[in-house]
C-alpha cells in the first residue's frame, strides 16, 4: 500500500509555485511513480516548466466511460509573511501536515493516487483515469491545454471527482470566475503643469467608483447564492512629478448559473465606458450537478455525507465538466480556509479519511463486485 500521508509530504517537498523553480519536477516524479505502479501514463508539456499528467488503469469493458479523478500540482507563492515552519518540509505537528500546497491541494492528489494504487490489482469493469494538472492557480491553464489538444487522453467519463479542499464534505458545484483588466490611457505632462496632460489615474478612479456602484441584480441561485464583484488590483503612473498616461485595475466577478458571463461582461463594458480597454483574464463558468444524480448519491454513500453543498472557489471542473459532460463532485481532505494561507496545513486524519472515501468510490464505480 502507498501511504497517502507520506506521499503528500513528498509532493509538498517540491516547490511548484513558479515553473522556473521546477513545477515539472513534481509532475515528473508523480508520473514516474504512477508508471511504476502499472498505470498507462501520458505527459503533456504545454510550456517551459509546465506539465500535465494523465494516468489510466484500463477496465475490462473498453467501451464503458471511466471514472475520472482530478487535482492540480501547482501552488500559489508563499507570500510576504514569514512562515513558522519550513513551507516545503512536510512537518507534522499536533495531527497537522504543514507546508505550501498541503490543503490546496497536494494532500488530495496523494489520497487519490494511493486509493487508485490500492485497487489496481483487482478486476475492473470500468477504467479509472487520474488527471493531474499544472497551472490551475493561474487560470486553469493546464486543464485548458488538455482539452485543447487534438489527442484526447482523458477520454469519456461516467463521473468526475475533483480533490480540491472541502474538508471531505461533498460540493456539487461552485461559482464561476470572470476576471477583467481595464486599462486607461492619458497624456503625460509635468505635474507642475497638469493642465497640459490627461491623467489616466483619474479616469481609472472614476471607473472604479462606477464599478463599486454596480448592483448584480440577478435571480438568487439556490445552490451557489448570489454573484459578487471586487476590484482587486490597481496600478498606474511612473513617478510623482508627472501626469500619468497609463492606469489599470482588475475586476473579479464570481458568477452563478443565473448570471451568465456574456451578460456580466456587457454590464462591465457599459459601466467602464468607451475609454476603457478591457481584457478578459479569466473566464471560468460556474458548474453544478443535481444532488439527486446517481453519481452524487454514490459519493454520498461513500463519504457518509447527507447534505451536499457548494464550493466558494472555482476549480478545473469549469474546464473539465463541459468537456466530459458528466456529473461532478468536489471533495478533498484540505481545509478550505487554509488555501493560500501562511503556515498552510491539512489535518492528517482528513488525508487518511479521503483515501478511504476515494477507495470506496473506485470500488463502487469501477471494480467487479
């Protein structure tokens, strides 16, 4: 058996917040491990230091859609605050595994791999495919590269399990994300003679005030709630004694099934005005699966869950569910509130629990009873 906690510690030891520091080293290590375990492994490189891994166990019925399980190996950067532990040391203290990516989401990947490895020698009526992506944190670029490829290595799926952090609670959907960048141009001049210039920061500031006043008055979504809007970054100007000729800011909209991105984008264009140059940075739709779907009921039985909910963050499912057209759940051992935090951790007990849940799902969906 593969110990999911020890595997999670190994994955955490790889720094994967920047492809220049070796994102693909972690993916390469994981691909090699899966090959040694008997999986058919495909490596997809889609940029310098960026690699997806698709690993498959074939079932007896080659025509039957497989069970798909997915997670990402990249993480966000450490941040400016000092850590009290080595962020890549995999230290276990008081029942918690510490390190960057423990909750988001290397513990989930480790639990999936260990559960899949446990059942690899047993007869399978369906196949099992592990989809391990890179660059999820920067807009699901790895998942987008997978589905854009002419050679579809994922294949057909009867259901998708996303191992993002939910503390092992089942989510049957999550909000979408539409991130826009608004740019404004001006005319530079000496700050002692501002009347000779056009201040781009003033333009941006007026637009930000307009964004703050926007009311996203869409029908309430019973699963995902209401859409939200936030201005997250602002930049502009080069020095204090010049009229700035450039300014920009970003708008993060979190959508529901009731707030289509085309309409959100139209509203933002109207709000920002004709002078704004608007670029779409991220466009990930909301996803949802009916809680009465048989796949969800199977997952509930495997986990002991009685009331599925929704995740507050978007995942690779925004790309993979429309591609696979299958029921999808989000369930992983990580702590949702610890994602992207300094001194990130995952409860060790949740890792072993997730291993068991995933193993029961694999047995129920794939294996001969």
